[in-house]
C-alpha cells in the first residue's frame, strides 16, 4: 500500500467505522489491510480503536453511541466534506 503524504481537496483521507462488534471490525480490517489495531483501554472510551500502518494512524472504529444506529463507515475528506455509508458486513 503506497503512502500518501498530501491530499487534494475532496480526496478521502480518514475513515471512521461504527460497529456493534468493534473487536470483529478490528480483526476484519487488520486481516484485510494489514493494519494494527489499538483499543483504548479506558472504560469511558467505549472500546474506541485506532488503526495504524507503518506507525501512522489511518482509521478508527467505535461502537454506536446509541441504540438503533446501524453499522456504517464515515469517510473524511481533505476539507470539511464528510459522507456516511451504511454497509452490511454479511453482504
């Protein structure tokens, strides 16, 4: 995977994954991309997990903040734009 050091406006540069199974999401993305997952051990962090590759943070995962929120991924882009996508891990 090539390292990117700068981003054009609108280019995705970060992903936040929301999943009721953060540990499962961590295993999935670690296996898929070779990322290392580091879960914040503090109880108040709710299992917030940072992913890194080559010692640099690339994404994060967390549990839904309230009941009824489906699993989704939020792509952050260079600029203030942001979009969310619902996904089904079983699809």
